[in-house]
């Protein structure tokens, strides 16, 4: 009798795990596509192709939308949310619009903060593109933005268990700001 009950319990567990595995596979397939759309969108923005970049970012947002209420595999969505935050922030900066917040983007604040850190590097890249074109004023605007964002991020100090990878990304952002400052000073002293 006990064996029959255990068999039934195990059968239910296997059925649930099979359901979860299918959901996980569906999410993972979308995650790769979302990240690809964001990376393409960011490259297009740096190339000045804003209209196409917007289409890529919109595609990424459409792909993640069905998973916005997912609790079971929330951790799988951290990277795509981070990439979307980075792309949306860069788009706002390039279009000279206010930077969106995490609630406005409809995502948890943890990946938003990580995306904000990565955004600092994208601002440096935009600054360098401006310097190549000889647009020192716009380059200075991007530098001021990246420096200001780093200043806002730097006091956030919590354990890695609460905000995994934030400290590491803050250090990278600090390095990006320091490099950008040197590059801007060299370019404007010529």
C-alpha cells in the first residue's frame, strides 16, 4: 500500500518537474533572443541608427513581456532585464530624454541597478564617438552624465547576497569614468 502511495506522489512530482522544465526551456530560448535584440539595438545606437535601434529594443520588450509575472524562474530574467535597462537608458540619453526608472521600465530594481552600471560604459562609448566626430560639447555632456550616474551609484553598499555583482559593476563603472575623464581632457586640450 505504501508503495502505491509513493508511486502516486512521485508521479505527481515528475509531472510537475516536466511542466517546469518546459517553462524553463521556453524562458531560456527567449532570454537569448532578448539579449541579442538589446545588443543589436545598442550597436545601432552607437552607429547613429536610432530608428532601427528602437525596433530592436521594442522586440526585446515584447519578448520579455509574457514572463513579467514569472516567479518560479525570476532569476532567469535578471540578465535580459539588465540588458533592456541598459538599452533603454542609452536610448533616452541619445534622444536627450529623461532617463527611465525601474518602475517605468516594469522591472525589478536589482537588474535595473546592474544595467545602470553597464550604461556608464555605453555612455563612454558614445562620448568617444562624439570625440571622433569633433563634437566636444556633446562628448562633455555624455561624460557629465556618466560621472553623475556613478556618483549616485557609488554610495550603494550592500552585501553580495542582496545585490549580486553590484560592487564589481560599480568598480568597472568607476574605472570607465576615470578613463573617460582622461580621454576627454586629452581631447579638449588639443
